[in-house]
C-alpha cells in the first residue's frame, strides 16, 4: 500500500482512546509512531478489560503499528530523553488534562525552542477557553453535555449513550485530519503550530441537522428509537423471523417499495403521499409495512429489497458482522501475533489508497518493548540504557517477557 506519511515521526504521549485512535490512523498511512509511556504502568488503557491472557484488548484495538518507549516523565533523565525525541520528530500528540504538558516542563516556548517545525496535536475535554477548559472530559460525560444522548434511546423521555465511545473515536479522527492538514500546510510554506480539538467540539459537530434544527427553530429533537428522525419509512422493521433495517430515501424508492411489498394503494393513501406525510404518520405506516413483511423471513426480504435498489440489511452483532462475506472480501480482519507469540486478530484501518487497503505491519507493543532500540538509535549506549533502567528512569521489555500478572488478574 502507498504510505503518504512515510518519513513522518510522531511522538505519541496520548492514552486511552481519542489520542491513540488518532495515531493509529497516522500509522496506517506510514507515519512512525513512537508511543512514549510512563514507567507507572504505561497507557492507562493497558489496565482496562476485556483481557485475553493478560493482554488488554481495549489497548490492542487502537495501538497497531506503533513502538513503545517507557520513561519516568518527571525525572531529569526522562525529560531529557523525551526532549531529544521531540526535537527529532515532526509531530507530537497528547490528550492530557490541560496544563499537564506544561507541568512536565514542555511549555509552548520550550517546544518551540526544541523544534520550531513541530506540529502539536491535542485533544482536550472542553476546549482551550471557557469556564470548563481545565476540567477533565470523558466520552459519556460529553455525550450527555453535547445533546448526543438526548436523541438516542427508544423514545421521548429517554436518553442513552451511544454503544461505542463515539466521541473519543471521532475526536481522534478530527485530530488526525488536523495534523495532516498542518503537515500539508508546512509543505506549502505555512508555519505549523498547535492543532487542537475537544470532545465537546467534536460531539456538537456530530449533531448535523439535529443541531441545526435547535439553532434555527429553537426545537430540541427527541429520541426516535430505531427510526430515522425525519425520513419514513427508514428504520428497523419486523419480518416473519428477525427484524431488518430498511431505508426508503426517495419517491422512486417509495413507489418501488410499495409494489414489492404488495401494497400499491399506499402510494395514493393521503396519509403517505409525501415524505412529510409519511413521517407524520409513521406509526400507521410501520403497522402496514410490518403486516406485509410478516409473509417472509428476513433473509428473503433483504435479498428482494436490495435487488430493487432500496438500501436494506440484516442486524448483526459484532461476531456476525466480523464473519460476514463482505468483511472477508474487504480483508478487514487481519491476523497478527503479539511479540510474546500469542495470536491476535485485528481490524485494519478503514482507508485504502489506489485500491490497496491499509495493513497491520506490527502488533500492539508490549510496554517498553522498543525503549532500548529507539534510545540506542539516538546514540545512547547499552550500558546507559541498563543503568537508567536499574535506576527506574526507564523500562525495557523484551518480547520474551510475560505480561505482568497484575494486568491479567483484573479480568
């Protein structure tokens, strides 16, 4: 696969999800990611379930194609090593609580002194200004404060979190986009600088037309369960077996759908003439549709409706989704092995270039797995590395070492 970011080195100080998701995307495009972790357990996600043989699958899911260097950030030696890594890098990524990087001795002026061309990518909870700028932000808290939970749930009066940490993930995507934009700007003669986003900014931008409705009309949207909030029929419908998703998005599709389900009179029914009519009379329309769908099992309806050019599909759990023919055809699941030899299937990144998909070139690193290698690349001797490890200033983990029992014990 083409690697447009080949030659770009990223120092990754981030942990948990938003930052690591960002750097995983950069790694997919060829950037060298040096994940610098604390000697006090490393990335906090290494301690989070689910576990497999002591390995955190939470951590594994977003740390492909990276190297791990483990330092004592607050020691003079650790700060000196980190400063050297930053000086030689193109990008620094962090998602600390605001002020943490400065407490480590890396103020904006210090970073400028170390590396005038450095692009700094930051993800915070609430942004760089305002009364909440210094507060820590977590995905579910932001889902609630951004309005996202207010439109998610079975119906009015309910509020559900999205089933995956969607705000963390999309914030990582936005940060990666900003970093690549800054790198491109630098190539075009613009001075790189700090790229920042926040969970709150990202989550509110996910509101799309729901947010615009609130801004322009002063109306707060409510949850619509598994129905599209403004288009009908568009949602989950029961069949003779399991339910399926159907999305009728145009008048042409609506007429074809009515014919396919054997309900041609619905086209002329005054309750369903326009899209607005169908949305306003959604309950009656759903009753009519599900009565027709009850004649056949889900698999038959999916085939018939899809063949008619109307978006339609089954509702899978993750095991079913990952085992589907389409996922296999895309090569989305790739098989790797951790450095200790254990098998690890992973989802590759979501991008392809010129028809070639991104690859898993290296499994998620063990904590400190590349410390000695990277520091010796920078001119440090083996004796220096050994001394600093003995003094607790850094950690080196060989591939043959086992995962600490404390991690496996938390399963």
